[in-house]
C-alpha cells in the first residue's frame, strides 16, 4: 500500500495502482499537509497580497487583479477556457496514470488544492470514471495545460469520461453514482492544470513497455544467432570488462545465458567464418546503448513522479513562489533520446532479419526451399524496413523546437508532449519489427534440425509454433506476423 503525497513512488508502484487503484490512499499525514496548504491559500486571499493565479489573471493577464468574490469564477473560467485539445483520445491507461500522478503531486501540500477535490479524483479513479483526454494541444511549458484541463473537466460536471470502453457525457455518470459537480476554490484550477502529468504518463507507460522490449530484443537476437549459426565469442565477459558500460555488460551476460548449451553454436567452433556482421556481433554494444537510455529516462521520470510541478508553489501563508517547475524540458530531452534508443533496436533487428534471408551458411534464400514459385519471407522484411524508416522520421527531437505562446509570457516551451507521444509510437512499431525477426528466426531454426538450441531459444520457438506453423509454401503470412506481434503485446515470451 502506497501513501499519496508521503511515500516515494516508482514506476512499478504506478503499474500496481493502475491495476488496482486501492493500492494507494491518503493517510492522516497527507491530509494534514493538504489542509494546511489550502488554509495558506485562504489566508492569502483574505490578505491584500497579490499572488499570481490566486487573485490575478493567468499568463499575460497576471497583472490583472481579481477580487475575492470573483475567485471561484476565475478558476471555473480557467478550466473551460483551457479545454481546447484536439485529436483522438489517449488510451484510458494514460488518463489513469495522469490521475495517479496528479493526485500524488497535489497531496504533497504545496499546491493549495482542497482535500475535497483530491478525494474526488481518487473516487473517480476507484470507480473507473476516467476522463477523456485528447492527444494533441500541449506545448509542455506551463505543463500540459490543455490535456490536464480535459482531465479535470469532470470535476465540474463537464466533458466526457470513459465507462468501460464507451465514451459518455460526464453528467450522466455523475448522476449514476450520486456525485455532484464541485465548485473550485482559489488556486485550485491552476493547481489542477499546471503540471507535467501528460508528458509523465507517456514516459511511465512507455518505459514499462520499453523494458520488456529491451529484454525481448536480446532473446530475439539469440534466436536469430542460433538460426544463422553465428558465433558467441563476441559476448565473452572479458571483452566487455575492458569497455565496462552497464548496458553492454548486461546484454552480453544475457546473451551468454540465452545461448548456453546450444548445439548450433558448438557446430560453429571449428568453421572457417572469421566473424559475423555487426548486427549479430555488436548486439551488446547496440542493445546496451539503448539500455543506458532506458535507465536514464527511468531515473528522471521517477524524479518527476515524486515532484511538485504546478505553479505558484505555496510554502506558507506568507510565502509563495512563482517559478517554472511546470516546464517539461527535463523530460522532453530524455524522451527524445529514448525514442532514438528504441528506434535503434528496430534498426538492428531489421538487419538481422535481412541476414536470415540471404541464403548463406546452410539457410535457403528467403527461408524457403521452393523459391521462385513461392516468395517465401521476402515481403515481411519490406514491412520491417517501412517501420524502421517510419521510426527514423519520428526520431526528430520535438524538444529541438519552441514556439512562443501566451503573448510571449511563455517564450520558451518544451514540446515534451510530442516527445512522449512519439516515444510510444516508435515502441508500437518496434513490437511489429521484432515479430518479423522472430518469425524469420523460427523458420531458420527448421533448417538446423536435429541440432538443439539453448533452452531459452527452444522455449521461444515452441511458443511461436503454437500460433505459426513452418512455412512450406506461400500462405497468408501477414496473419502469422500479426499473431506473433500479439504474443509480444501480451508479453508471452519468457525474457528473463
């Protein structure tokens, strides 16, 4: 059980709460911090002190003083005016993670948001009342203003929410559960829509997928190496100890494990092949570099997860700070780096797939013994190549761009929301690229029998064969490819 606003959350914790929202709650300590912060805001409102977002307008309107009587309308207007996202709705899990992260940040007691509002967000999460959030519209500077505005519209009885797999009007769902719209107090609207939770949700769910695909890419490379009858000597510990990057050392260790006791590699020991192409030989260096990028993003995402990212920050009734903790650059840059790292896993995978088609070292051309009449596995590599190139186009760093907004008040923005979305698009493409390589690898192993592979490769081969038979002559292999991709998405492969 994790405590919002008190405990340090990890990505593993978020995935557990995502599965069961009751795995996190507020305790007395968290509630006291929330109530104290709200009290500080009320004291500021009652004073003559001018504090941004509490008794002033927003953005370039920060010089417009708002009366105490108008503060509630100010917060309402803020939410509805900022709900201008466009595009398809993000998947429900992204909205859920946004809610979890926002609850955790607000519960730290620096945002001035009431206990009632935070408890309503928790109740919505537990009742599976999940806001519909459009995918486009954030520049990632005052945080994710438009996506977060859509996320909190249901607090006002507005917008739309998911119920199971259907999108329905919020009002109908609130009525179903006997819930009334809330009236926001001073600072609450600003505390709710300032923050980086859209960017963070894409980082967290992307990292969760990235970790599995990193592990799967190592196993997939082992399957291909077995089919190619490549050499395992490039994975020897001594080689990597003298260039001791964490990522490459870990991959080399995993490759040694995945290839242990292989008959195929034993047969390679006395052949005249001096060395394999880079896509086989340099797996630790390439996959390892991607692992280093994963660890970098994970570290920064977990720091962000446990941070306060709205504005202004309320330290006491006497002190508030209008700063820039909402700026998404701290995640935008590593997200762009991680996107490149994911794309490279697909790039080298496609090269291994290509090697298996060349008809060398005992494998038939296109992995079929009756080529000519049959195209064999010629065309799935086209699909792989197309996805690899698409990934390359998605690697242009969104964080390299900035367009001033808010009449120049926000004169440098991160575009981190785009970084996060591209990161997850490239991950989705990688699933299909690895599916192609696994399909080719399993077919290649058919021509190495009766030699036995390592137990890990044999297990992967057996799983593939539960869905896809050996190719004897042309058939709808596009369906085979999709079946293997489904196994990947369902995480059926044993990758540890």
